[in-house]
């Protein structure tokens, strides 16, 4: 299965798709446990607005390790309602590069700020 989204985004380069974020969350969670940070943090003087709950941190890191890992566009990762994926699938395209409306398609608009050159890349494929 392609590692590239229907829109041309490379899931392998996305830190959610390549699991960098979820693995980092796991590493951080185990580092906090291994070095007993929740035990000695109380001895470090901090300002009131720097204080936080280690229970909540642990919950947050557990959540990130579990859910901040996208299986990839072709495995239904990303938004379940993605209009680009829906449209390309309806047209029976492997991805949008097969489409002759790349320049004018407004479904790709929301991706342009974060992925400059997306349309040009699709046209080159
Ligand atoms: S879900 Fe939509 S925006 Fe995300 S990679 Fe797939 S086609 Fe692109
Ligand atoms: S119209 Fe073409 S470029 Fe736009 S989402 Fe559908 S397949 Fe992709």
C-alpha cells in the first residue's frame, strides 16, 4: 500500500505518520518513570504558574503514545471526513496526481499553507 496520501502528502515524512511523536511520548514517559522525576520534582523551587500534575502528565503521554500515531491515509488515518480522499476514491484514483483538476480543485486549498508546492508535486508525479 502506498505511503503517500491521496493528496500527495508523504505519510513517511509526517511525524504522526512515521510515529516519531508517539515514540517520543513513550520515551518521555519511561524516562519520567525510570528517573523517578515525580519523586524529586517537589524539591525544586518553581513558580506557581510552572506547577503541574505528574498524574495528568502521565495520562497525556500515555494518550499521545497510543493515539498520536497515524496509520496513514490509505489505512483511514487523518480526518475521517477528508474530502480529498473521498473524492479521489470516488474517481477510483490511487491519488490526486491522476486528476486533471489539480490546479483548480478547491479541496486541496486547506493543505497549501502547510504543504507548499503540493499541487506542483502532484502534477510532476
Ligand atoms: S486524509 Fe486527506 S489530507 Fe490527510 S493525507 Fe489523506 S488525502 Fe491528504
Ligand atoms: S477533484 Fe481531483 S484533485 Fe481534487 S480532490 Fe478530487 S481527485 Fe483530488
